[in-house]
C-alpha cells in the first residue's frame, strides 16, 4: 500500500515520464502518420492525414451511435448479397 506522500511522488513522476496506453498510442500514431504520408494518403476532402486521424485513443473515445436500419434496408442488403430476386414462397 502506498502512503499519501508516495502516491504524490508517483503522480509527479507520471507528469514527467508518462506511461501506459495513451503514451504508446501517441508514439505509434506518429509512425502511422508517417507511413500514411509516405504512401500519399489523404482524407476524403484531400486534406493531409493528422495525428488525431490515426490515434487509437481518439477512435476509441468517440462513442458513435450505431446506425439503425429499417426492415426494408436490411432486406435490400440481403437480397443484393444473395444476388437474387425476391421470391414469393407463400
């Protein structure tokens, strides 16, 4: 168990030398951005890729609501995947 003084020391150390997922993600984000730049990757609006675009922390923190589909949309997708026409089996 840590004493309050030890905890404060670890907090101060973390501010100087952070560790963990966010730090590693930032390091790898620079590598991912460099690779994207070398390959000439651009955003859809022809803007250059940014660190935030390739950061897993950023992607994981964005809570996107799942898109809901109507029955008709689901049916159209399944029919397109099956490559067939709607059959009347009734």
